[in-house]
C-alpha cells in the first residue's frame, strides 16, 4: 500500500539524547516542514502534504519535548530552529529544503539564516519576518487559539477568511480531510508546553540572532506565502521590507487567512514545487 499523509506511521530519529517524532512520505529532495502553535503531526492538511510528496520527500515532525517527541521543549526560537537542523542530520541529510507554517515559519526563517549551508530553499507560510513588527496579532486570536478543542468555526477564524463563503466552505473540506486519519494518530500537546511557543515568539520578536538583517543578505531563495487577511501575522509586516529582501518572493492569496495551504492545498504545493524547480 502506498504511504500517504493519512496512513503514514510515526517514526523516531535519535538526536542528542532525545527522540524526534516524525512522519515521512514521498520521494525526492528532502523537505522538512515545521508546525504551528500547538501543532502535532495530525494538524497538516493531507491533501497539501500528498501534493508536495509528488515532488519531495516530505517530513513533518514534533518539536522537542512536545507531542510524541522527547527531550526539553524549546524556549528560544533558535531552539525550535535547531530541531530542524538536528532532525536533518539524524536522517543523514546534508542539504534540505525547509519551511514552516505560522510559528513554524518563524523557526524556518531562523534556520535559514543560522544554517545556510544546510538549507537550499525556505518556504514561510503565514508568518512574520523576524524582529519587531508594526502590525500586531488580532486580540480575538489570543482567546480562540487557546481553546482546548477547535470547532470548525474556530478553525475558520484562525486559518481561513470568515468573510468569504468560499473560504468558509474550504475550512470544512480541510477539516474533513484531516479527519480521514483514524489510526496511528499523534498525541495532543499538553497545555503545560503551550507557553513555550509564547517564549519562542517573544524571542523571535527580540531577534537575538539578528535574523532580520541576515535575511536581507541571505543568498538562498525564500518564498513567503500568506493570506491577505492573516489574523495572526498581517501581510503588511512584510511591506516595510519591500526592495530590501534580495532573494525573497511573495505570494499573497486574496480573501484568505492564516492557513492558505489548507484553503488552496494543491495550488500552494504547486507554487512551492515551481519555486524550488526554477529559483536557485
């Protein structure tokens, strides 16, 4: 039976005294992709991952000390970015594509600036640039994102565009696709580690690694994919860097929110595949 995003099993990579839980599907260049706030291996839209897996070996994972991974949870954004590097090394890869969604986009951005010899391309989905940003998270996000279990209405607000009927329909379709996995599910993140994401976010805004400046001179290609109404990380925060980012390209989806890869899974995957193919 073909391994897909719905039936793939959890594996473990040994690294520096802890086990990093991951799943792997597809064939091709390795693409290690980092997760959102509170995300475990089950929160990715399987159609998005399967579409990527037609071109890449797609690897999703749990951060150290979270869900099925062991070890100490990260406290700085570099801790989370280092999970990407350590997983790549544990799997024997000397060159990878990396990416991330939301908080994972921040981890991927720091990985790109701190480990440029490892990473050929970086894909940032629904995330801010490093450092201080003028446009804040919507206040409602803080309440909705910390609810114990998300309803489809919660997910529509968090990841889609409630003002768009087509986006609301896409939210239900994505939720239905994720519900197709009935076996070998990952364990939820315990609430005790939720604040580690907050620590990482605060650290990302303080930017102790100077990743914002490093991103301006980074030679490796970066693709930013974002909705025009991202309730968490507004696209306007990237506008101040226009004409300063030498190797960064942007795709902004209209009438879309924080998770464009769930609303347009096949199209986002196609954009990523074409970007990696043609931009060197």
